[in-house]
C-alpha cells in the first residue's frame, strides 16, 4: 500500500517541530522552577502533573487549522472543561460519578458543536453507511477514548507512547490515495510533536505525568482526530485495542467478583499485572508499544473488513490471556 504525499507540505513538519520545541521548552522551564502546587509525592521525589499544558499547546494550533467555526468552539470548550475538571481531580480526587458526569458533559459539548460520525466505511462493500444516530455514536466514542487513556496512564510513559502510535497511524491513513485528508494529517503531526517532547520527560523515570487533565485530553483529541473527514474510527479502534479491551476486561472482572466496577485499584489493569510479573517500566513500554505498533500497521494498510476480523481475534486472545494472568500472577 503506497502513500500519496501530494498533500504534504514543508510547513506541516515545521509545525511538528515548532510544537515539539514549545512543549519541551515549557516543561523544562516549569520543572526548573519546581512549582510546589503541581507536585506529586507518590514516588518519594517531586514529580508533576502537567498534562494541562500539553492540552493547551495541542489545542491552539489545532483550532487554527480547523476551518469550521463550530468544530473550533467544540474543541476549545471541551478542552477548557477537561483542564478545569482534570486539575480539580488531580488536587482533590473527585468521585467516579462526578468524573463520569463531567466526561459526559465534555462529550456532549463536542457533539453539540458538530463533532459527530455521519457515516462509516462499508466494511463488506463499496461506499459508506450513513448513520442516523451519528451524534450518539460520537458521544459514546469520545467517552470510551477518554476513559481508555485515563485507565492506561498507570505507568511511566505508557499512555503517551500509545498516543504517539495512534497519531502516527492516523497520519498514515490520511495519506492513503483513497483518503487524502490534510486536516487529519496536520492535527496528527501537531499531536505527535507535542507528545514526543512530553515523552522525553514522561518516560521512566518520569519527571512529569499526564494526570487526569492530560489523559482525558489525549483520549478526547484522539477521538476527535479519528472523526475528521468522515471518520477513521476503525483505525483508532485497532490502535487503541489494548486500553479499550483492558478497561472492558477489568470492569467485567470486578463485576464477576462482586466488586464495585467503578472503584480503581493498583492490581487489575494490564500494566499492573506486568509490574507484578517483575517486568521493568521500560519492559512494559517495549511489550505494549510493540503490540500497539503492529496493530497500528494493520490499521493503516488493511481494508476495513480485515480490521474488524483482526480486532475480534485480538479481543478473544486478549481476554483469554488476561483471565489466565489474573489467576497466575
């Protein structure tokens, strides 16, 4: 499958580099000043929740390249709420019910201002399938993305790395001859540049964390980018298979064991199980990063019906292996 690079311009990569430099420089200055209000002491040394800065740096250029005023209002408004509520949760640890309420409000705001899924590619034929409930599907999709990245953000660098791979896949699929989507391509490059800079500080041993504001925004922006130009939901679903399936497995596992499915813990998620198997933080990144990258390649080069088959097979393998590890580790 060959890429068609006619839509690529030098300024696109200048934007990637500019965002990278901006994020890296801002993080360096903020950490150098050691702001007490943003410290987290869970590891015995000062580290920081600075995901809100990542959200702002990505949102501003993304809002400029969007050519629809309603979409811009949806992006800016939802990002502001993410930052406010995310910072509140980082400081006060708000309840799960309140988190879900605010996530629903964020998703509803985005949908109200036009972030919808009007159609999907027909996986078993040519053309597209027009959706009569595209707004409801978009609402559910954004909720899933926000929670998936939030659940994944439990070990140094993991959510950031998966985010980078997701946007690389979205950038790749936007360059396919049948797609040629400049907006998705540039939004993906902006996110890649910002996340690469953040990863340098977030990789083991992390000096900064995404926090609630950063992980919610990362999920939200992945979800939005996948919806541009008619939707690349199947691609994003494949790339986000691990966090989405892991979240689903943990919820079902807790319910089967008569536990509160909304109450978090430090033992159930896949990265927790790998930690208990004495795999190092870099080892966890390597294992889950390689699997995610392989899924990303399939998401870009395979037709939609193959993506669905791969996703179903991967889900079966994932659930069986997770059930075994919950017993053995």
